[in-house]
């Protein structure tokens, strides 16, 4: 059985005269939340971005940061976003040597510049790889290459993946990746390898140095669509995926294609999000419509994994989660109008 991790109240310490940091913080947005991202810049610790889910051409993204004096999460800035953002990420650079940028996908890939005070956020670029027509194929997801932050890969419903050079603000590669819609893309550690999943029920590996061929490492039973994948950056042999409307997480070993190395099946609702721990190759977190966030210890693979080691129950179905690479003992989840960060 998993251990339930419970929040503390953050009570005042009479002896020291200071407030203890709580184990959980909640920020309530004015709209239902969807996409979520942790900042990685050391100059802005405990910073996140969250996007609205409004079924109109009028959405928002808010930047939220810990106010250390008030001991609360509060909004520092926001910007308009036409459609709901399918994904949001801060530029993966912990230093201040590169501009402070946010990327979002929806109808297009957009780059946003964040001022030092987090308050002024302006669009830097709207990247479109199909300028010959007014039609745009919506982008379902993207990944920012952490080893070369000039590079972003996007996935689209038009069966393609595109690789972008954000400095030149243009696509360097566009390839037909799947037989049907592409739902997610993720880079391995390094600059050359990425994987994608989609409605055709396959997980495919690509090498940017040789795009004439791809490798199918997994195909789901009856070609059930695969919604998400997450690549273990500390042990790139492992990829985790979730199928559409599935209560389980499939873990793949790229050295042993076709057969899952683990099936994690403790959720009682559809799994919406998965994230490998950024500091431990053997741990992964999942979040689902059963309102639970579960942490699994996979360090004993390929032995069978029966139960998670930690569990947290939220107030409602969890849409998405992110594990902070800067503060590795914090996980963020989004449900309803709320964003919560949990110390694990």
C-alpha cells in the first residue's frame, strides 16, 4: 500500500519567531486550469506558469511565484493566449545566460519574453511552418531540448513533427511521424534523439542525423491511441507512456522493444499525466481522474512493481502534474481552478 502524504499547516514557531514552510501551497485561478510548468531559473525559485481552459478564443496564461514574506503563491504576471495552451514550458536553463522565455502551443508555437520582475510578459515570436495557407493544424504538444535550448520539437494533428530553431525562428525539419494525429513528443538526453506517440497507437524513435527511418518500439493492443510519453532523462533506456482513457502507465525499455517492462495499475481513474523524477532515475509520478497523484519506485525493474510508495488525494480530478527540476522535493498539480504544489 502507498503511504498517504499529508499537508502540514505551516504553523508559527513561537520559539524561533518564524513561520515554518508548509508542505502544500494552493493558488486559485479565475478559470479552470490546464497546462502547467515549473520555472528552472535559479534567480526565480518557486515560479510556475499555468494556463486556462476556456472553450473560446480568449484564454490566459498566468505566472505564479512564491512570496517568501507572505508565505503564499501569488500571481506576478499574465498574458492573453487565443486557444487553450496544449502545453507550456519555461526555457530549460538554470542560469541567466539566456533570455527568460516561455513557450506555448495551441494553434501555433509561440515564444514569450518575461521581464526580470515577472510582471511584463510580451510575445517574442509566433512560429508558423505553413505560411502558404490560412489553415493551421493545431499543435498537440511540444518539448524543449534541455541540452540545446535553441531547439524545440512540436507535434501536430496533421501527422507531422517539426523541429524548430528558436534563435532563427524557423523550422529546420518537418517530417511525417505517424499514420494519424501525433499527440506528444519528447527528447531523450542529448540533442539528436526524440520519440513521439499518436492516434495510430505506436511509439516511434527518431534520430535527427538520419530522419529517413524511424524505429517503432511499441504498438498498443488494437492500435489504441497513445496520449502521452515521458522520457527518463537520467536513464534514457526508459520511456513511460499513457494510452487514451487508460487507468495504467506503460513503462518501456528501448533495449527490449514491443513488450512493456512494467504496467503500473493502481489508479482507479483515467491517467492524465506522468513525470519522471528529475533527480532520481528510479522514480516516477502519475496523476489521474481519481484525484490521486502517485509516486512509484521503479528502481527494482525489471522486477514487477505492484504499488506506489506515496499517494496524495486532491479535491478533484487532476488534469496535469509537473516535478520541479530546480526544487526537486516539490511537485505541482492542477485540478479545477486550483494549482497546488506539494513537498514530497
